[in-house]
C-alpha cells in the first residue's frame, strides 16, 4: 500500500511533502504570510520573525536569509519580472505602514509613500497596507486591507495617481481588501481584489472602474496566484480554492471545516496541524508543477 499523501480531485491531485524547507538552528518562523518563486526556482518565504525572508532552492535547502527590518510586519509579498526580464520583490509591511521594492537580495530600490489624502487618513484613520502588485506598464497598486479599505494606484516611480474603494458592500466598495493581483488571462489586464469580509472577489479595470463580482464558492479569500488559465486562491477559512479561466470552481484543496472553528484560530498551535489539511492559508506560489503555500504550508507536487 502506498504511503503517498494525496489531496485534491481527479483532475487536480497533488502529493503532499511534509517538512519541506527546514530552517537551520537559530532561525524560527513567525507567521509565514508570503511566498514567491523566482525564475531560477528559488523559493522566498516571508514571515514575521527575525531574518524575515528565507530563501531556499527547489529541494528545500536554505540558501540565505535576511530582512530583519521587516520583523513583526511581514504581510504582502510579491515578485515581479519587468519588461526587461529583471526581477524585484515588493513588500507590504503592516507594522510600519510601509511598501517597498527591493532587489532579490533585499536592497531597497523604491519606497511607496502613503497617499497624501487627509480626507481619507488621519490620527484616528490609519493606513495599513496588506498587499501590492504591478501592472504590465509598471504601475503599482496597493491595497489598504487593514486600515480604511482603499486601493491606491501609483506609477512605476511611486508617484500617486488615484484611490478608490472605501468601506461598504456596493459595487466599488470593499470590506477588508486583503489581497490584490493583476489578471492577464483576458484581452486586457484587470485588477482582482480579494474583498475578504464581503466573501467575494471584486474585479476592476486598471483605472479603478468596477467590472464584476466573483461571489461563488468563496469564504474569506486572501489573495491570488494565476497559473496558466487557472487562479489559485488561499482561503483563510482553511482551504485553497482553484477556479478555471471563467472563475468557476474546479476544486478545493486541503479543506478543513473544523480548523477555523477552533478557539484561537487563525493562530492555532502546531499540535493541531494536519499534513493534508490547511488551517489558515495566506500565500501561494509554484515552480513548474510544484505548489507551495504559506501560513501552515506544505509543498504539494502535481
């Protein structure tokens, strides 16, 4: 009898590989909010502890670690390849209300300042960026998912352009816009926003005009990973959701209907973790046909 641990459905099945990416003595993970993979198949894990970026090769061997300046605030984490083929990392730090662009080794190249909008922000109205993404033309989008619930648009140099959103459930309004990403699967780029507390995805033009909702088969969507014609969505309510090219459900991975009902969730003790189930997934990435998730993540190979 095989001891391989398989999750998923008939068309999307994955083998779980436990304990991938072991840390050396002296480094311990905080909450692992983000995960990215570069063109050389190096895997970057972003967590809230010291040396908050840990870099592994595709077999899980640690290559380097850095990022003490992000300790305690690790959240949005995005790798973008520009039109010239150069890769950069983007960070959204909730503790410091900071968005930065860096090299793959952590050298800061750009700081995205909070928008100068006294009508939106003030002493009692905090700005707390949770995610960041980049459009094909280099424009930068930041979601204020834990502050006043706006999406902010900047050009590639960090110059502020516009904002939209605000607390609510009507088209164009959002409740906890936790994650943000550019969808390139259609004829024109679109902005996908994980409108988490409205239990939906909200789709905008790159100029911030509301286009449509994706409201089915979602609980608390955290973000997006586009893989071919499909989109993989870490759903905080203890599963990963896969949608097809028309945003229809394909399957849920690792669903645990008990995890998010436990006392203390989403920060459950490791004693609760199950190798084939998720507790509170926050990030997602892949190399070739291998999938990586963050928070209580494991590697799954298709």
